[in-house]
C-alpha cells in the first residue's frame, strides 16, 4: 500500500501515523521526493482501512499496490535509487562501466587488466573468482585466492570490485568485496537472495536466462525484504530460438525497468552476445536506451583466456569503446538538460 502525504505534513501527526502502522506490524518506508512524501507500507495491509487513513489531515491519497513486488516498485519509491560504491555511484544519471576478465586467472593478469580499464574510464573492476560453468571439467575459478587477487587490483587502481557469490558458504569471504554479483543461474536461489538481503553490501542481480521481468523483480524483492535496499539489476541476454548469438539482448528491459522500478539497471553485452564484435554496437545501444551502466568482459589475451575469450575485448578495443560510451552518455545528458 502507498500513502501519499500532503506537503509539509505536521510532524506529530506523521509520527503518530507511523507508530500506529508499526503497532500493526507494518514496515513503513518513507520516501522524501522533490514532490510529496510517499510512505510505502509492507506487511499484511489487507486489514488496514484505506478510508480511515485517507481521511487523516496529513494524507493526500492512499493506493493499494497490485504488483507482488513492493520495495522494488517505482510507485513505492518514485525517485531513482542511487547506490554509493567506494568513491563512485551507480544510478542518478551517472554511467557506471564495470570491466575486467570473465575469470581472475592470476594476480598479474587481473592487475594489468584493472590498470588498463581504469585508464580507459572504467569505474569498477569485474572478475569471477567462483565461476558457474556448464561443464564440471571447465575451469572453476581460483576461489578465495581469486578474491585476494581482486583486492590487490583494487589496491593498485582504486577501482571497487564486483564479483559473483555462488553459494551461501562463500559469504564470509565476501566481507571486503564492494558489490556482490548474483549470477543468472542463481537468480532464483532464494536462500542466497535472503542471505544477501540480511547484509548491507550492494547486490547486483543478473537476470535469469528465462526469467520474466516480474520474476526478476521478485528476486530483487527477496533481497530488499531482508532490509538491503542496495540492489542493482543486470540484463545479460535471455534464451530465445536464435542460436547465432549466445543469448538475445533484451534492450526493452531498460525502459521497462525504468517504469516498473526505481533500481538502477546495468547491461552486460558480453554474455548477451558471446561475440566480441557485437559488444560495441549493443553497448552503445544500451547507453542510448537509458542504461545506468555496462558490464564488459576485457582480457589481455582473449585467445588464451580460461573462460569466455570469444566475447572478451582486448584492452585497446575497450579503450575506444569506453570513450565512445562516455561521449554518447554526455551528449544524451546535454540533450535532456
Ligand atoms: C559472469 O558475469 O561472470 C557470468 C557468469 O554471467 P551470467 O551469470 O550472466 O552468465
Ligand atoms: Mn564470462
């Protein structure tokens, strides 16, 4: 349920309303926008009398929210969510560029790539330490050692790190990670979502390869229901009948998510296409469509990468792309001003 308050509500009446709701086991999220203050009510609101609330002096209107996701709903929180990560932020008109190798392979490799992508304008370093691989015989990642190498790369460059958590048992190792990534294959691992909801590090949820928008938002809701409001969505291609590309990038997800939710959305054109030459046009398309950022795989030697070489850009190709992305983003902002 959403309660929209009148301008400058009387503080005593405001406090009275909030404690009355809390006594009924309702959690109240207050969103102070440029316009009206909005109260998002979560819990069993079925027994609340909407007419009674609407009749209060400080209340402008009361609406029941039909969608099953409440915290993630834009109606609940009209302003865009902006997530602070280190010295940078995700959302709020910025363009976040997460770049780095599919997998961390060695300290030298990840440090060299981190330095290169930083020089090109990347704002975060990506790299998998725990890797979800289709084959049990494929490289599974360096695990805890890979996380240590990522931290060395952060130390050397100042870039915050985003890396995938595959299993609950790994969570204690992620204490010093900046953004926890939940991979496409784990989008509906509800125990994992609950666990990352009970800590306060930002969580980026990649869309499952056959997940609907509502299922994806319900995964965000799991994290937010646990108390962690720092959720980022990442579209990384969905499975369709088309086999030419690894997946099919759903760019419509950007404006749809902007309408349905206040959470930032990142596009991953690398896993979406599986081909290095498609990363540039689709990344440009994502910025033009309003994405808050990109996640791009970059490798210093793609031909010998232990994972996803064919979709990885060389640092010099990434450099050209990153400059184009920032130029496009800046010119779109000028158009909007
Ligand atoms: C990844 O980003 O390393 C990854 C495995 O992506 P996805 O979960 O989207 O397949
Ligand atoms: Mn990969």
